[in-house]
C-alpha cells in the first residue's frame, strides 16, 4: 500500500485536540508521513506539548507566520507576535533552544510531485522560490503588488491560482476550511473554538475533531 501523507492544519498549542486527531486517523510515525502546515505554537494552551507530539510523530512542519516571527525575534529583529515571545520562552523553559533549532529547519514551502504545501499562500504567477518569505507565510488576498495581504476587497490568492499542483495551505481560519479541486485550506480555527483538521493523501480525505473550547478570539 502506498504510504499515507497526513497534513495537519494550524494547531496553535491545542495539544488535546491534536492528540485526539492523531488517534482518530490512526497516525503512525513509522508508516505515515506527517506534515504540519505551520503555526504549531502561540495563542492556545500549550505550545511545548504540541512540539513534543510533533517530535514523537517524527513530523515535518512548514514554516508558519508564528514560527517565522519567532525566528526573527531570536535573531534580534523586531517582528509581529512579539507579545507571545515571553510566554513561549517560559512555556519551553530549558527546551527553548532545541525548539528554536527545530523551527529553523522548517521549510517555507514543500513541493512533492503534484503537491505543494505552504502556510499562507502563493503569489499569483510566482514560484515560492521567487517569493518574499513573508508573503508565503501570511498571504490571504492578493492586491497585485503584495502591499496589502489580507484586505477582503481583494481576491483570495487561490482565486488567481492557475497551477497544476494541489496546493495545501493553512493560516486563514475565518474561511473555516477550503476544498476546491486544486486548493485545500486546512485552518478550521481550532484555537478559536472551531476544529482541527487533517488531510489524508492520496485519498484526499478530510478528518476533523472539534475544539474542546474557545481558547482565543479570532
Ligand atoms: Mn498563520
């Protein structure tokens, strides 16, 4: 049987829901390829526990905007999400440096045969290696220039996508998930009281577990 690929949406510290979801899909680190779509951390109950599960699952993660900002901050650059930094540091304690080392290995995108994975989205007409990393991790809508990445007066980036790869992304919880022929959005807003979702490939099956509570405001 072909190896399964399990792609998991934005966890944001929701370790209980993550455990439940992994159980529901019978995730097996020795048999499945397990990939997180980014934003493992911040906002939710326990980022460190999510990272521990990530390690147990021998998983990979795409770089989310929260991981990207964390790296910038550890390099002394001011960035968004700095308000989460102290909480995260305390949460990880003596494991903080190990965690940051792991995060520094997260790819900004992953392309594999006919599959493309990215946290935010793809700039229309550009390959990720031609794209500003900040766009890859935060893009929602496209204004034609990349100045405004989220105004709802502009079209979602995936409305302008014309490639052949199946693109799997996260980051846009307000949509409550996206399922189009060439585009799958996995952020179903677990930390906001929604659900945590896993895409199983090659079957293209979506499996979710409901959030136990609302941990943060969207
Ligand atoms: Mn995000």
